[in-house]
C-alpha cells in the first residue's frame, strides 16, 4: 500500500514535470548547464555499455514496477490487447559521482548505464518522449519511461463466454500474460515486491467495456537459451467477461427464434406453406447469427460453449421441421384412407340398390 502511494505520488510529479510550462521553458534555457551537471556524474573511464557491479561480485539487482494508466483495444479476433503506462526501473550505480544534492534530470539517462530489456510478447511498442530520471544521495537511480504496448496473448475459448467457478456465478476469466526478459549474467531483474510493495498498480480505476478487471499477478522464471541464462518477468492480468452483452446479443435472440419456430405447432396441418416458411426462416436467421458469432472469434479447431448452445437451438428448430413432416405425412395417409373408405361404402350402397331393384 505504501509503495502504491509512493508510485502514485511519483507519477503525479512526472506529469507535473512534463506539463509545467515554466519547467519546460527553464529547461530550454539551461541545456548547457544540465549537460554539464550530467557530465559531472561521469567518472574517468566510465563505460555506459557495461552494467554496474553488484554486491560481492553478484549480478546487479534491477527492480521493476509498472503503473498502468489504461488497458484497451482488447481484440479476441487477433488475440491481443493494448496496455499503456509507466515502467519504473531502480538500481544502484556506485560508479557515479554524486554529491550531497539529488539529481532530477532526464537528459542524464543518455550519459549513464540504463537496463536494456526485451519485451518478447509485444507485437508493437511505442515509447513516448516522456522520461524521468532521479538519482538520490545514495546513488539509487530511478528511471521512469512511458510506453504503449500491443501485447499478444493466447486465449482459450472452450468455455466462451462462460467459465465454471467455485462461486455461484458464471463468468469468463482470461489471463493475459506480458513478459520482459534479460540475461542474468550481469543483471538480475526482479519485481519490486519487497516490504509489501505492489509491483503492479493502477493510476486510476480502469473499467474495460466488455470485462471486469481483476487483480494482476506477477512471477519470475529463469530459462536457458543458446548457452545463456535468461530471467523472465511475467505479469498476468485477469479479465472477467461481462455477460450482459452475450445475453442480449446471443442468448436472448436465439431463444426467441426457437420460440417463434414453435408457433407452427398451433397452425393447422393443412397450412403447409405457412408452417414450412416460418420454420425455414427461423432456421436461416439462426444460421446467420452463428456466422456473426464466428466472425468475433479467431478460427478455432474446437467447439466453444456458445457453439453448443447455438447447435442445440438449430437442432430444436430442425426437429420442429421433422415433426411437421411426420404430421403432414400421417395426416395425408389418414385422409387418403378416409377417402378410400368413403368410396368403398358408396360403391357398396350402389350395389345394394341395384340388387334391390333387380329383386323388385
């Protein structure tokens, strides 16, 4: 909770720093002095491409935290989403020449070593010009950068749009993972979750249109690749699908279409054109709804929960058509037999009359 408040306060200071025209105009007038203050940090022989040494020869610990500003453009068809926020990096660089004054100068990030991270699951990344660098007296360096990522995530639609839960509530939960990686030979990246800190925080209350946003989770994993060891930082964002849209757009219309097809049970059997037209129209309408639902999802090689529902609806309408076919066939056979009995009885009566006339 304390880290969340600090991160929010730090983020507010960043926004004020970039939006304050006085600071902007002052920075325009003090470019040379700011560059000189950055050069004063660099000792002789400083190599910015080499990471600072860690404690006792260990890799340098670099902590990460993310403040999410917005999550939008959640596209189930392309299985990706857009995340926008600030990434905070914190490390100690003992090589810097820091006096008793704190340094707040974003230009210094071009003169000192900064961690180079790889965002593997990002389809595209946009780095804004907003950058904030803070160096305190103990040579703790904090770097904040603003990013917007288009992140791909594998989604499972077997229970779409529902998921069975232990609670008496049906909802769809989709976990969207986002990972950053780096070699751990010189750098040991880790989430800033010490002392009860929250590595993932939200700048404001985020409510996506189709989802309920759950609490994000983080974890770390080490993997080997091409003889090198890599540390992966994972962030999972849990989204619970809102059912109102699915009920209004899928379940309620399909239920009404099936109910309309049952109206044929109250029509006379002789009204074959009306009954067939009503059933076929209901069947075609439901097939159109199935096609529209398929267009919202990527091509799948398995059946989803909504596919089962729509298939049952189609089966019920098709059963209505089969029921009418049996009824009409039975009615026609019964009517034919009735006409035959009537014709036979009339013929018997005619023969009887002839016999009576002959006897008379």
